[in-house]
C-alpha cells in the first residue's frame, strides 16, 4: 500500500509543477535536486584562499582518517587576495618582536622555500633593500634592523649608501637594510598546488559555493553525527565542525554563527603602476621604503614579478565594494555598512589628509613619480602606466584601530557556534606565512574540536 501512495504523491507533485508551465525535464531536475545527497565531512573549511587551502592541506596530512571538504564561493581557488598581491616572499623584518606575525613569518619563510623546491614551483630569491633616502629616516631604519635581529631574520645586514649600488645599480640612499632571502613567487599558483595536495590526500573542493547560512540540526542519528549544515544557494554540505578562512567576508561569516561583527572588515584597494619594459633593467629586486609610523600603510615600493614586470606601489584607497577592484565597482549596501561604522569614521577623520592624497595619486598617477624618483632618479612620468589592483581585507575595531595580528573566534555559548572556528584576521604576510599559519590553525582545531 505504501508504494502506490508514494507514486500517487509524486504524480500529483509533477502535475502541480507542470500546471505552472514547467517542462517534464524541469520537474525531474527539481525532484533530483530536492533528494540529492548532501556530502558529509568531519571538517569543512570555508574559503579557498591561500590560508584556507594551506590549513586544509595540513589537516589532511595530520588526520588522514578524517573526511575533509573545502567550499569556495568563486569558480577557482585564490580568486581574491591570494591571487591579487605583490607576490613577495617576506623575511620578517617589519613585524613587532614577539608577535605572531613575526614568529610565523620567519618560520613560514623557511617552510615556503622548502615547499617550493619540493613542488618544483618557480621562484626568484632576488632580495630586498629597505632604503633610507635621508638622515631623518636612518633612525627608523636602525630600529627596523633591531627588529629583524630580534625576530631572527636570516643574514640581514645594514649597508652604507655607497654599497647600495652593489645590489641595485640605479638606486640611491644614505643607508639601507639588505635582506638576501626575500624573494618573489606566484602565490596564486602556490595556492593551486595546496589544492592539489589536498585532493591527492582525499579531500574534496566545492567551487561556486557561496555560504549563506550555517544551521545546527538535532534529531536523527545522522543529525547527531553531522549536526552542522553549511548552506549555499541550492547546495548543502553537512559536517561535524567548520573552520572559516573567509578573508574579505570573514566578519560576515562570523556573524552567521552568532559571533560579533567586530573586528569589522573594511576593504582598501591597492593600485599598482607598471614600469615600462624598456626601463625594467632599473630594478633587480625589491626596493622598499622606511615606513612612516604616522601613517597606517607602508607606502610606494618597487616589486619585480615572475614574468619580468616591475610593479610600483601600491597606494591605499578605500574600496567602494568589498571586492571592488575599480572605482566603478560599487555596492551601495556594503558602502553604507562601511561608512556608518564608527571605527571607520574615526579612522577616516584621523587620516583625512593622507586619504585625500591617496585619492589624488589614484586619479593622477604621475603624482607618484616624485616619490619613486627619491629611490631611482631615472624614472620619468612617461615610464609608468596603470597596472593591476588588489583589495586588502583590513580588520578594524570600533575605536578606529587597525587589527594588526591574528584574530580567532568561536562562540562557545551555542551548539552551532561552538562547532565553528573563525579565522577573523590573517594579515600580511599571510601568503609567506601560510604553511606556518596552517600548522598553528591545525593545532587550534585539535584543541578546540578535540580531534
């Protein structure tokens, strides 16, 4: 008796759909999707950027008995920050001694080169000069050198102005720090290799999977075993635990599981200029400025690329959309969220002059030439053109301060929140540090999730 009832019910369902002018094939697709299998995992990692994929890889290597999945909202890995960055392999000079950033960068530098050699990924260890262009900058330069020594940066040294030409024949300055182990690589390609390693270890990657909600389900034996639903548009995966590495969307993902939105993500676009190929010989390696502590961003520098290009910049422009790579990329809802956030308002007022100058440099790239010529006088306005852009996920607190180190959050007061660990902030040098960050997060997952 049960089978006829089921068939009758299915027939009525088909008739109802057909009465709304749907074809039989459309009805079949609807029924198929409604009864489709929801993949089940022990842990799901949300975010297919370099930190998410490095951590998924590390978890797969440590826990081969676990079933692991990654969900990524775009149609390929490393779509945003991981594929739109300078490509520099950092040595760990700039970061406050004792901070996680410093520790993980120095460790990550060594792990990165070992991994690149093992995987056969091309890179160039071209070094970096941090150049003081006047006597006022020498004191800050020496403070940086002290940081580098405390951080354990390998083989770093201070050189005098006349020695700069030995490393960069066209560069000038009064004193510099030379870091021979700074390099360049395509971090997007590295992320793809992490993904391949993950798949080869039995992991699954779901692309075009934009997370819209998390749900905690109670009831059947299956619900008890895989109580968390990770939901996208028309797609669902089930799991025991979730790790989010959402980059530009990290605060929104955290809010879905009941966490505070703070620290809030405010997007800043970095616009690079390109040095024309006829002048590419002017730059051998990375040439960086001495940072000015009055301002929140580093400033313009020279960055060689794996394809032979030379990038100049970037600036730092408030983006009108979280994934806004151009001025015309505008999302009114995201823009309103940002400009009405008290933390952003405080930051904007504090650095209104700096911000105005950055906007002018964006509108008129030739305005950056004077700064570039402090380092390489041969650069002319006719030698530069607009280049690529990236968007930085800047974590910001309600008091207007910028979050400078790693932030993790798990809402332990609810059944859902206790099963989701959020990586709220993975600041630069996140790519260089990706393998060491992955080890740290894997340790944290073991502790938080009792793996």
